[in-house]
C-alpha cells in the first residue's frame, strides 16, 4: 500500500477502506477490532461527539455511533494505516506533493477543484465532492514559493466529512 493508494481511495469513496463518513463504529469495529479513544481532552464522563482512531486515522463519531469525519494528518515522517485485519496497521510515508496528487487524481478520473475560501500565501485546499461527503486535501508551502507554482506544495492533511449528517 502506498500513500497515493490511500489518498486516491479517500477521494473516490470519501474514506479509507471501511473508515468512511456514514459508517457505524460498531460495523467498523467488527472488521478492524475496537477503536482506540483519541479524545484530546478526556473527560470523566465521555460526551458526544467523540474522537477515536485506527492507527493515524482519526474518526469523529456522533452520539448515534455513526462516523461523520475521517482525518489523516500527513505532516509526520510516517503514518500508520489500518489494514483489513483487526489491530494490524501498515506504516507508509505520507510525503505527497500537489503535483503527485493531481497526477494520481487525473489517472483515477477523480474530479477536484480548489477551495477559494481556503487559499492563502502558505496553504491551499483541494476539494473532492462526494455528496454528501466533502473530502478536503490541504497543502502547505513556504511563503513566497507560490511564485514558482503550487506543484511542490506538500500535503498537510486529508479530511472527509459528511456535512449533511443529522442524528436520528
């Protein structure tokens, strides 16, 4: 597995394997085993929504136990991606440039657009619309490097979110 496989899967399906907005945490646990808690500020009595993780993929789960956000930070040296076996992860290098991702999306036939609201001198976001799920790929570049183009900007994170989620 390569990071391009993971990112292209995320663009095409809105998630990584079974980790997708709209999936139930119980169903995911049946495949990957129990999720680790990843709440940034643990509380004596957990409240919802809550954050869980499988490897380096973080999930935001609603009180209805449906996943509504899947996030992967790619600014680290390596990331742990869960496989289809319970409790097993694979370490991959997350280093990805905008040019590499653009080429992978073109090869896979994935349509994307730049998000005009998230565009600055040091970062920009590419959006893939998988209605009702939006997948955002945020890139970072050094100030002033836009003069030579965005192709060398590096991927900082990939986040998919079901913006239409409503608890039953």
